[in-house]
């Protein structure tokens, strides 16, 4: 998205990361933020879910299992449109800047948390300082890196608890000062890590995550570990983006096929992904006539690796060889029934700044060149494990990738599951997994920068790869301070080029939202972020 003027409110940002409309289905895709399609308000929706990695704290949730829940619990300064991802003000009355370095945020009055207290400026400032403070160990800390004083606050042993760039001016106004110019800062402020926290959060942050209080259209009711998370409509919701259902329950599944079976049996109303088994011959379209949706989204799937953990992957030519040994088109055709698109870089095509072919020849299938590169890189002795989370429907394609690698370059590749996404991410965070691991990224906000900074920035919450490049950091700073969106995107593309040189991750394919729903619900649509818009769903 593009900032059109120096002095602006978020509502003046125009959307350029528009997605294609739904195709291949007659499913309802109104894109409405009001959920005004057929059906009626009230009732309960049961959504297929998975185990959150961490307690439900906005600043410490960097994965979809917890993120899906927080999407309906939280309200932020900015809300992204469910069809276009275009931002508009939510809790913010305005976000203004004259220089892209000093920002003044004014809040709407009367916006309430679920505990009845009012959302005020200090609830943002205190929450952001808490998330950024190194000793608190929050995964979302990195998102506050642009703010002045972050370096002093973010150290693991820091005794400084407040960023100098945040200041409460009055109950409904606070200011943000960044270290350098950050032209797209307002665009970022709709991400979950920037949500405010009520005063009660700071009394018991750890316990709060099991009984969270936020300011969104739904409030937390209960969390039965490994079974379900229950939410219900917040009757005093203050915003303009409320939901239709009275109750939304996230039923937790350990297996994607079991979740699909539950949908067919009417035990679940919506699932966020069609399993690979149901993609064969478009079986899901037969199972769910007029109750399925296919729509391009911002997903990038890739294989991660950390050669600090597995030195056998240290030579870049070995990593490039593995990439060229993956027959992406055939795997997509045979496993996903042609639903996805082979990736040619590290940024999704749906965002402005995407550069086709950033991966060069190394994302094309070429066994002979792969063998040559592997030999030049010193080879790979022993078994190469490709790790994946067993609750995500990844078994078939990870095995297919391993078979492709075996056949092309004779490496003994084995697909190896962890029980669920929570366990998988914990192992990654503890640097316990050698070899390759499946990774996916859905944009937090519609910007090329979001595919780079949170994944490859030093100490970034989603940097599981040990990537640490001063040249990359410098290029990202230059891009953030650029005077125009065009200049910024050029610099971000150069930063992506550094990732291409290092090849610390291997792009595989660009995704598509493929969801299904029961006969009980209507007005089901999907957002550009690849998830059902649960607020819009109605009960028949």
C-alpha cells in the first residue's frame, strides 16, 4: 500500500495490494465488513482450530493458531478491509505525520475493553513498551524496532522499560518518534502486536494469556487445552466492525483430515484449509457443493533451514542444489491438484513491490545442475530430515518433496513430523531441528517489507534461520526511510536479493485460500490474509 501524502490519516492510504475475486466456487464472498449477506445474526459458529503456541497475548503470538482467535478478540488502531486489505481507522481517530518520523495518534473516545474500562493512550504505550522490553521475551518485540529507544529497551538484560519514542500527551493522544523515517509505519499498526492492553494485563501478564481481555467484537470465555477455545459476542463493542454470530468456538484438531471429516459430518461449520486428500480430483467440490471457496491469498510456502544448527547445509551451493532438486510443478499437480503456483522468490505476488524471478534459476527443477552444485558444495552425507507439524496436513507434500530430492540428487531425505504446530515451533525456537523444516508466511500487513523484516531481521520473532546480516539491516533501514513508495520498493527488492544470495530459505509455492463450510452457515468469505472472515458469517 502507498502513503499518498506526508500529512495524512490512515484512511487516506490507498490499496494497491488488491486480490483477485473468488473463483472456482459459487460460495458467498461478499467481502463485507458488516457481514450483511444472507442469513441472520445470532447462534454459534464452530471453527476448526489448532493449538496456540503461547498464551493468548497479542505481543507474543506470531502464528496462526493463536492469531485466528486474537483476530476476533482484539481491536487495533487500524483495521484491514476483509476484501482488499485496505486500511481504515478503528480505535484511531487519526494518525498524522509531517515527516514520516514523528507521528501523532488520536483515539476515539469511549472505546471499551471487555472488562468495561476505556481504551486510552496509555494502554497502547504501556502495551508496546511491555512487548518491546527484552526481559519479557515477547515474540512481537521486533515490530517495535523502528521506534526511538527500542535498542535500549530490547536487550535481554535491559533495566530500561520505556522507549523514548513513545509519549502519552493526554488520555486520547500519544506520539511516536522513530529512529529514522518509516514511511509505512501507519500501515503496520493494524497488526496484532500493536493491540492495546487493559490495566489488568500488567497485574499478571502470564495469567492474562489464559483469560485475555481485549477490545474487539468478541470476548474470551474459556480455553480447554487441546479441545476448544470459546468466545462470545461483546455486547458493548465500540467499533464499526462487529460480528454476526453470538458465539464462536475454535475446536482444536490434531489432524487436518479429521477436521475435514468433522465438517462433512456437520460437527464443524468452517475449516480454514482443505486437506490434500480432498484436493485429489477436486473431491472437496463434490463433498461440498456450493460450500467451498478458492481465492488467491498472501501465503508463501517455503523450506527453512539453519546451517548454524546443521553445518552440513552451510555451503550455499548445497542449499541451491536442494532447491533445484524439488520438482515444484509436478508436486503441485499431483499433491495439490494444481491449486498453487510455483514460487519464484521470497515475496507474495499480491503485494506491491513483488519482483518475479527473484530466485533466479535456483527455483527451477534441474537435476543435472543440482548434482553439479551439490558436488561443488561438498555434498551432503547422511540423512536429511524435512520436519513438519503433524496437525497441518503436510505429510503428503513433504514426502513428495523428499522423494523429489532423493531421485534428483540421491540424498536420503525423510519427512519427519512433530505432533502439532505448537510443539514444532517450540523445537525450532530451541534450535532442536536439524535439516529442513516446512515454513509458511501470511502477511501481517500488505507490504513487501512484511515478507522480509519479521522473518530475516536480526532477533526477529519469526527468524528461525539464524540469519544475521548487517548489509540486509542497512538496506531495510534505507528502504523504510525512502521518500517515495517506488524508491522504497526498489530498496526492499534489493534486500530480497540479499536473501537470494544467502538462500537461507527455499521458496516452494504461492498459496491460495481453500476453505469449506457446513450447510448451517452462510455469507462465508476469506480475507487477503488467508483466513475466513468470521465476523461476516451468518447462521441460516
